[in-house]
């Protein structure tokens, strides 16, 4: 075997090995479909509407599954639900300032991390929070409440969705 023939075989073999090793990564990269659209359209069942007390705030844990490129994982997110005679309001429990969990108190809501306080309608009353509490979209279907859970970028004056 000549040196030239050996180098040709070596180049072909090396190219085949590199192609074989990189093929799965290229496949997943090329076929990646952004899961943002699936998540955006995801309505999460928050329970029966009749089980919600009228004119009281209720702390509720949403349990749902999210999927990234390769894995599906369970996610838990805390929300606050208020049912009045004519409307249902749902707030994310994540503070718009630094993403700490807010707590219900007598005046409305408060953030224990940096002392932002919010009225019962979510409007910021005091503290460093740049915006009011993040209200989540809801819909009622067949006597059940569905919440479109979204996360928003903390520390900004406008609601910028991050997933």
C-alpha cells in the first residue's frame, strides 16, 4: 500500500467516524422545534370553579409538565386565585422585582425579600418592585378553571415573558 492510498483511506475513515458521531447532534439541532409555542398554548387545570370561595384569596399550587428538547419534567408553581361574583383573578406568586415568592397579608400581598407591598388588586404600593403583580390569563370550561401559566422577566417595568 502506498502512502497516498493510506492517507486517502485514513481521510475517508476519519470523515465517516466524525459524521457518525456528530449525526445525532445535527439531527436534534436541525429538527428542533421551539417548544415556546406549545408552552404558550398550554392551559393548566386549576380545579373546579365551584370549589373556590367567593371574595377570598386562595393560594394554589399548579402542577404541570414541561418539556425541553430531550426531557419532560414536572413543575410546581404557586399562584393566588380570587373569585368575585362576576370575575376570577389569578396572580403569579413571583415578585416582579427579584423573583422572590410573595405572601398574602392583611393589606394585600407582600414580598419578604425586599419589602415590596401590593394591594389586593395587585397594584404596587411600596418598595422596589417596578410593576404590579403579574396577572395570569384564565378561562372557564365545563365548570373548571384553566390558567395560562407564564413567567415574566423580573426587574423590568413591562411584562416580558420568559417562558
